[in-house]
C-alpha cells in the first residue's frame, strides 16, 4: 500500500509543484512503514529463538531415553549370562524365554520410537533452516523497500525543487520579455524618428573552419542605441530567408544601425557576419531597398566579402524625417 501511495504521489507531482506539506506527509508515511517493518523483524527473531529452545529440549529428552534403553539392554544381557551359567529347570528356562521375548519387543518398540523421533528432529532442523532463510530474505526485502521508499521521497523532493526553479525562471522570463517590450514601445513612442526595417534574406554565408560543424542555424540581430531585435532562427542553411519587419527607434541625427548574423549554438552563439548600415536621409513613407556586402570572419579577423550579401528594405516613419 505504501508503494501505491508513493506512485500516486509521484504521478500527481509530475505536472505541478510539490508543497512542503505533501513532502512532510510522505516522510511521515515512510517512517511509519519503517517502524512496522522493524516490529515484524523483532517478532520473527523472538519466534526463532523460542523454536531453537524447544528443539534443544527435545534433543536432550531423546538422548536421555536412548541412555535408559541402553542401560536396560545391558541388565538383560547380564541376566542371560547368569541363567546360562547356572542349571535351571524347564519352567525357569521358559520364564526366561518369555522375559527375553518381552524385552526384545519392548526394545524394538523403543527403537522404532527413537527412529521416528530422530526423523522428526531432522525434519524440524530442516524446517528451521528454511525458516531462517525465509526470514533473511524478508529482512533483505524490508531493507530494499526502505531504500526504494527513501529514493522515492528524494525523487519527489528533487521534482518539487525543479518545479519551483522552473516557475521562477518562467516568471523571470515573462517579466523580462514584458519589460523589453515596454522599453521598445516607450522608445518608439518618445522618438520622433522611427525606421521600419524589413530583413529579407542573406546569401552565401560562410563559417570559419575553427567553428564549422555541419550547416549553421543563422539568425539576424538589429542593434540600435535603445534596443536589440532578433529575427527567427533558420535551421541548417547558408542562405537564410527571414522576411520579417521590425521598427527601430533612432535619435535625431543618427543615420546608422548595426546588423549582425549569428549561428545558434548549444552553449553559445557564434557571430558569422556583421556590417554597419548607413542610410543617410530617407524620403518619408517610401521603401528603399538595400543590398549590403557583409564582413565575415577569416582567421579571427573581419574582412569584407563580395559574395556574402544581405538584402534589406528601409522605410522612414514618423515626423522626425520631414
């Protein structure tokens, strides 16, 4: 029943956070199960000690009976020797014969009884050995159950701790995302110069041999004084196509923003290409298409490349461009 309760508790704790009250209840349940197992073990030990004492007493009684039979046989043999040595009549010989026959029958009965008692004693010893093995196995099972129960409680505690950590991370990420969106929204609202950037695609990205491991997973980052905006990650391609549009808040007189392309890695992201986009004065509410050559990494240095290109579309929005 303890295992069923622990399994039900573990199944209920898989998708929700474990409270300290439930963990304390599981600990108390494990302690009560351990006390019950200890009482069972002590009862089995007392029963085994009593059976050992009964077996020892039975063996002493059997040895005493065997000694008495041997004494009677010795007296009978002495009586027979005396009768053979002295002249006797037929009646005396007949009485001696009857006495010998009765003694022989008594001895045969006693021998059968002794053999039955011996067989019973051997059976009892075998049963005691089997009982000892069974008790040893029961003790092993109890220890295994206790170990499993302790491991189950530890697993539930770890699951509860992980659930609390996951909740904290989710809360922090949600707050950070909302805070970043609020900052971008405030910058866009307060800035008179808003630049709409449409990131279309990049062609012929290169990966330095030092960092090369399969095809890259590139994404673009647009950097300004107020914010950094990332595009989606394109899986396994040297020619990513994003087709995403973002709004950048710029201060008055700023005519440049940075574009960086990264490869999404397991532990950290690696920069594949970068470039500063100079756009000058833009006409209001008109699309300006740009094809920008990117700088790529070559032996830990950034060099201009005529093959790696980035395609953008810029559009001036807001009263600051007039």
